C-alpha cells in the first residue's frame, strides 16, 4: 500500500473512533442552547419535519449501538461522496 492509502485508512479509522467516543461521551450531555431554552421556558416549533429528528432514527431512540452504526454509515457516505467529487475534479483537470 502506498502512503496515501495508509493515510486514508488511518483517517477513516480515526473518524470511526470519533463517532464512537462522540456517541458514548456526549450521549447524555445536554446542549447549551437547550439549557438556555428550558431556563426561559421556550418550546420548540419546527418549521418542517426532518427525516431524522433529534439525530436518532425513530423507533431506536436511546439505542447507542444504533447511533454508532448510523454515525459510521454517514461517515462512509461522506467519504464516498467526497472521493467521487475528487475523482471528477481530477478527470476535469486532465481534460483541461
């Protein structure tokens, strides 16, 4: 493997570590904005219904394993889409 491939694998592995630590560490923490809103008695009135409300899949609220899985899945989706854009840009660069 080349150095670039090693670096990509290391970065993907580190992003998975960040997903796992983020889900476990911040799972029970309350966001500062939520604390201020509760202090002033503000209530939520969403403008639209997001596909994944509260960053959790409906029916699996509170399931940390599912949240880790979703985090890893979306990490891979972001990696794949940015890799595709990079390949397209590389092709465009060679044509110009």
